């Protein structure tokens, strides 16, 4: 029976051999650089590995150390959550809102406004540090400080990139500036494809304002694009690190800008504790995957 | 069509929307205006107190300094730029090619394992390369690719978002086209090149923009997979020189300006086709 089924499966596989052939170049790279690293990371997280000697098994030790003894990890986790819980939802809502507003204006102006709002996400967060370091500079030569002093809001320059209270907010502001990215384009495109007959039907059913229309017709019709945007926004907000490193330095004052990705880099690239670093990456995976699954549950269009 | 739908208050709300978008758009542009302004500032304007936002006597001095200063070092700036351009162009080309090849069977064929593979690709939309830097490094060094262009190119070719978007775009092409081809006796191979490839072309623009932006701005691969300075890319160079104080701000701004212009140009060039692809970006679970 099993042999028969296997034979049948092989027959099917042979019948679709061209399909596998066409898929294989992408799939090989996908396996090499996404699947294998993910699996390796999970396996290494249960070992002590310093590259020079072969890894040896330590069980749950890395995770215990990470969650119980590593206070800096807890700081980095809190910073990442603080960042992600603000930047993720706010960036997402902004992307949706701006896409919706742009969709309300006549077609010939849309290209112009789309470009203006999308361009920040095309820039490199690291390279733009040249701008942020001067805009948010700690002394009165900084543009923000100079502006606020002249406006009479503050008397002394604020240490935007040194003061523990302000580092994360500055990183959040910079990230929000860059947050109208791929999701924003997906929303814009989604709005354009909604069947206009739905709106006419809605008017007959008593929909009066743009907001009612948005809530009762547009959002339900946009669920698939909204899920896509949500997934990208979750990933984008949990991998924060480079911008913080570029503006606040590494390590940042009192680890105020320390994130999980930076903690991971610290152990992987500077300390060569690969097993421990892998454990950090597993925690990050689980976080991203869990919240991603949550998005799937919220925006699922099944049965509609 | 909006005019017809909400005629009675169209004029006011439309006016406010445009006013709001223009105001915020202007605000969003400030960092970029500042970047351009700084890139063209002569050095004495960089140190004025109180600082001025706009440049008064624009000059190309920063760009000249950038190229001259770098030429004096071992590695001229043009080398970083060349590396970036080469790596980005090859990566974008192969991302589009491999994605085009893979999206056709994934969308139109019913081979065993198809749902599992697509499921993996959906899950990998949640993947961030930053998280698995070490095992990626191990794979690259195991393959013996360290310090080569391949090390900068191959890992970036595993770009699930690109394949996902192309597959979704392919889904809306009617199956009848391929069935007709099959009835006419065309082989899968012929249908791939003659039918699928031309049909997927509108989706290329989007993949080009997303892939190009990702690879062009990527400083991480360069830091991780290459050791010698002549293999490094422009964003990596910028990540090492930023933060060296105001004295370098002019030259760094000029370099960042050079880094930013290509992505913006590519977006403006392809923008129209992009929206038609992104319309199919939804995940229907």
C-alpha cells in the first residue's frame, strides 16, 4: 500500500518535473540562506560554540542565562518592545491613513504626493545618520536645540542623543519618518482596485460619509493587503538596531538604545559566543512569529 | 468619481486634505532638504552659529573633497561606488529572473509539495536576515565564498517578498491562457518563455524597486561577508565614517546624497507600474 502510494507520488513528481526545475534556482538559494540558517540557529542555541572549538551541547543553559541572569538582555528586550509597540502600530496606521488620504485626491496629483511620502523609506537609515546627528546634536549647534532655544521653549540645549530619556523616542521618530514603505504602496494599490460598484451599493444602503465608507466597505475589502502590510510592519519594527547604533552609538549610554538585534550582534560579532547569540535569535524569531500569527488571526479573510 | 459621490461637501474636504498632505509632505521633506543643503554647503557655513538650514553659497567643494580625499587613501570612493553598483545590478537582475521562473509553476501548476513551499514562503515574509547573521556567515564561509562578489550577491537573492509579489500577480492571469497553450501542444518550457514571462513583466518594476532599495542600502552583507577594503560597498563605507563630527559632515552629506539619488530616480521611473502589482500583494489565508 505504502509502496503503491509512493510510486504514485513519484509518478506525479516526474510529471511535474519542469515545475520543480523552474522552481529550483530560487528554492536552492532559499534553502541555503533562509531555511538552513534558521534551523542551524535553533540547533546552535542549545550549544556552547565559539567558532574555534566544535559546539558542545549545553541544553537549556543559554535560555536560562538569557532570561534569568542577563539583565542587559532584559533591557534590550524592553527597549525593543517599547519601540515595536509604538512604531509598529503607529507606522501602520500612518501608512494606511496617508494612502487613504492620497486616494481621496484627484488622480493627477497622486503620483506627486505618493513620491513625497514614500521617498524617506528609500533612504538608508545608517547613511542618513549624517542628518540626524546634526539635527538632534546635543549642543546648541544642533538644529532642533537651536530652534527650540530661539523659540523660547528651552533655555539649555537638550542632550537628545545622550540623555537616557530621549534616545528611544529619537529612534522612534526617525523610524516613523521612514515607515511609509512597502505596506504604504500595498495600501495605495489596494484602494485603487476596490470595485467602485461596492461604493454605489453602499450609498443606497445609507452610507453618508467618507468615514462610514472607509469603515464598512474599504477596510473589509482591503483585508489581504492589510495583512501583508501588518506582517512587514511587525518584522520591520522588531529588527530595530542599526538606527539606534548610528545615532546613539554602541553601546548607547546606560544601554538606553540597546535592542535585541544589537545584543545579538554584541555576542555574535564581538564576543564570539555563537551559541548564546543563537539563543537570542531564537527568542527574536518566536517573538516575530508569534505576533505575525496574531496578525494572521486578526486580518484573516477566511470565510468572507 | 469622488466628485459624483460626495458632491455636497467635496470642495471643502478635498481642499483640507490637499492642504494637510502638502503641510505634512513639506515637513517630511525637511531632513532630505537638509541633506541636499548640507551637501552643497561650503565649509564655513557648516560652522555658523546659530546654524542655518539652507545653503547660501552652494558649492561642489564637498563632492570634490570626497573624491580627492578618498583618492589619496588606498581605496578611492569610486571603488565603493563601483562595488555597490555591480552588486546591486546583478542582484536585481537575478532576483527578477529567478522570481519569474519560480512564480509560474507556483501559481499555475499543481505539483506535489506546492502548498507547503508556498506556505514556507509566506512564513518567510516574517524573516529578517539580521536575526540569522551567524549561520548565514557559516554557510557563506562553508561554501568558500568569503570576500567575493558572490557572497554579497547570493544571500540577497533569497528574497521571498519578490517571489511572493510575482506569484500573487501571476494568480490573476486567467488559467485559460495556459490551457489554450497546452491544447495547442506547447511544452511547459515554451509556455514559460512565450506566455508566462511576458505576462509577468508588469510586476518586474515593483520587484526591481524593492530589491534595489534593499541591496543598495545594505551595509550588513559587506560587513559580514567581506574582509578586504576593496570589496566593501558604499553604504558600508558610510556606516564607518558617520559620527566623525561636524568637520566631515559636508563630505558625508555629499556621499549620502550620492547614495540616495539612484533609489529615488528608480522609484520615480517605475512608479506607475508599481501600483498595478502591489494591488495583488494581499495575503488571502
